[in-house]
């Protein structure tokens, strides 16, 4: 039977690690959690458990509100259960909720609606609930939570990108669905959590010394949120803190050096290649872009926070390479979350505008290529040239930006379009169309001088890594 | 003595290809890469679908290091010889199909063009020995 339903998919982050640590114990706890927490909570929210897989579950709900409430309750309760245990034994769920058309059978449920829920679960951070745009539209006015938009995500085997929101639980939503007896338990637990939060703050401040203690908003905010007096009200907000805080507060994030780019209008494109036509006038709002491509050092901070793949090679000042568009997006998502700033990839129009540095010539320095101005193939006198150099090895352009042309290819937000027919003129990213492939700019040390031109554009499969591909980040004011 | 010399010889012979190019992912002897369509010498009007054929090996995503499998690269009007020690170049004449595609829709300006397929390993290096199709010539009207 085909019908519209809300699907919640959950699994345990690092399940195989837990099983490796203590197979019998983990399994026993998992069974108890499923029996005592997951199943009753789903039933309590008028849902139905479809199946439990080794470490996960799949449940169907008529109401998206109930599905998300259920997911929040499970996450909150897990925090409570974990606090008594040493950190390496924590069982932490990731949960995805989607609203979609599904085919329901007595023992299973199928369809894209399910697949998307599972994918959302896959990208959710441990201890968090990620929901699709469809669920968000249904619940935003009904369930008083914080919702953080994570933008459109390309999801494996699903054609259209899925809008993803992260749920930030709000006390009111949780307290209303709790029984009285549980409230007493919460008071006790939240008192314990408060102590932990204060401990974390003390630890953090001690680590930081008198140095800029206010540099990491994530770490500072935790104790702040936990400080208001009424314990029942604050507990749910404070509870997720132990899951997230130890990871993100351990080291403050060093933000990439950003350069402010004034707003303006320019002629985008050229007649040098079919893909660069037609030349069209584009207005770009003021924004900031990183002065250099993202370096190995900057990438490795995301790796340390366990939010990016450990794939960087080379010395810290080298641009990070061999990153796919999906990798680059993971990095900006992490950077935005860690800094609470709107870090993102630049749009293709912003990239070209920044690369031109206010000029309309073939290269930013003029119409003729000049030896020694960029890292590209056969571009320097008397050297074979073909190797990666550290960022900032060549002259900056008139906006003060380095490596806008040559050095490394740079991903931008836009999906690939083979030319500019129908391109936006407001500087925004161009997302519709073939999103299996995204735009790369700049050319690399492996490409010849024609790729150094600011108008040059190329594309590559979204999820595929290649050794000359890197990126830089943008920031909206 | 004889045995020792043979042992040294066989060890050094075994190590030789590894030393020559560390990437050299081995390919089976009977691997055959070919362009299904268009045919060599064909005249085509406008944009066309180029279809890739591969026998005795499998197509997989770039990044996946399964034995005897790789992903396609289509070389358009490339005359430089293939460098087995370098990843297959990525530019407007070296088209990559790292998502496992086995065909592509291409548009070329009127005139004569050459097309050739090269199979790449997980890290975009050619196999050892390289798995390369015959270079065909097409004419676009």
C-alpha cells in the first residue's frame, strides 16, 4: 500500500567500535535501550516500529510532529543514560526524519521516502536529529524547537538535492510529553549535567588561561545555556551539551584569513571558450572570501573535529588537494557550525568577480600571459613547473587575493551548466540543472596558461576526488 | 649458488615494476577497452553520445580500489603520450567519468577529432600495463 508517512531512521554512531570494546555488554545495553526506550517512545508518539536492524531502527508515523518529538525524546533520554558511563561506552544515536511517499508492507517499508530518512540519519552528527525540508515545513509552527538550516544536500541515489535542517531541541517541546515521574528524574540528572557543564567550563577556562576565552562560541555557550535557575526548563537544552561539547571545545578553530570584497557589477564570461558564453552583466553584493585556498593546516582542524575525511597530504602551508565537492561542503558546514558564522563556498559569479579584481582583461594583470605570475604547466621560464607549491607563492591580484588562477582548482557552489544561457545575474549560485557535476575554477599546476584566465571554467563529478582539486571559502556579511 | 642467484634475480624482477611506477595497479592480460560508438572514420552531425566498452574488467567509482576494475577517461584530440607515472590529466580534453559512467553526450566543433579511452585506477593512474582503447577519428559536420 502506497501512502504519505513520516519515517524516522536511527542508528548508533560508532557501533562497530563499541562492539569491539565490549561485544556482550554493548549488545545487552542495546537490547535494553530498544526495549525500554526506543519501542515505548515510538508507541507513545503514535508511531509503529517497522524493524530494528543490528544497531538501528526504522519507524513510521502518521504525523511528522510526533515523529520529530519522538526522535528528540530518544536523543534526550540517551544523554541521560550515558552520563553515568565513561565516555568510550556512550551509545549515541543519529536520527533522520523524512516525510514522503512510501510503500508500506506488514514487515517492511520501501521507497525514496525511506531512503532519504536513512541518508539523513547517515549525515546527522552523533546525538542529533536531522530532518528534511518537507518535515520542517510541516512542523516549524507546531513544534517549538530551534531549526538550523544546513542547506541543500545531494543525497546518494536521489536525483534532487534534499534540504536539510538540524533540530535544536527546546525545553517546552520535551517537557510537555514527559510523565511526572520522569520529571523528578530529569531534575536529578540535570543537576548532574549542570555540574558537568560547569566542570567543562572550568576545564576550558583553565586550558585557555587568560588568553581569549571568548574565541570559541560553541564552548562558551554551553555553560551559559545551562546557567538559568529552573532546572526542569533548562535540562533538555543542557543535556545534549556533553555529547557535542567535548569534541568541539577541545580546540578553538582558527578561521581562514578572509578578505572583504566590495560589491559591484562586472561582465562575466568571455568569448574564448564556448562554455564562457554569453558574456553577461552580473551584480555581486559585498562578501568576503579567503585570501588563500584552504590549506592542509586548516583542513586538518576539521579532521581533528572528526567532521572531515583525513586525506590531506603535504606541509601545512600547501593547499589541501584531492577533495571532492562533497568534501569541501563538509568543511564549510563544519566551519560554519564551529564559528557560528555563515561560511560557505563562493558562487561561481563571486569567484570570477573576485578573481578579476576589478579588471575585464584576459588575465587579471592584462591581456598577455606573463611568466611567473601563476603556478601552471609550462608557465615559468626555465622550469618544468609542474608541481604543487604552497599558497601565496605568487603575486596577489588587486583585491589582495592569492592563487585566483593556477595552483589548485577550486570548487564553487554552483552546479555545472555547459554555458551561461539562463544564468543568474545577481551573483547568486546557480543550482538547478545537472547537479551530479559541480563547477571548478582557477585551473591547477597541471593545466596550461589558458586555465589561469579568470573566465575559465570547468566541471567535475560532485562526489569524486582528484589530486588537483581544492577550494576556498566565502563568508556573507 | 645458482639457487641464490636465481632467487635474487626473481626478487629483483618482481620488485622492478613496483620500483618503476609505484602506482602501477595491475590489469588483466585480456582486458579490452574500446569505443562502442561512434565508429572509426564516422561522420556525425551535431552532438552525439559516445559509448564506452570494456571487457574482462569492471567499471567502478574513482576512489574504489576493487581488483580488476577502474573508471573511464575520454581523451579528445590528445596527442601527447600517456605518462603512466602521473594521474590521468584533468582538463577540457581529458574528460573524467569517476562516477562510473559508461557513456557521455559530447558536442565538438565541426572538423576532424580523435577520441580515445583510458581506464584509470582508484587514484586516476593508468593501469599496468595501461588499458587504452584504439584512438579513433570522427568528423563532425
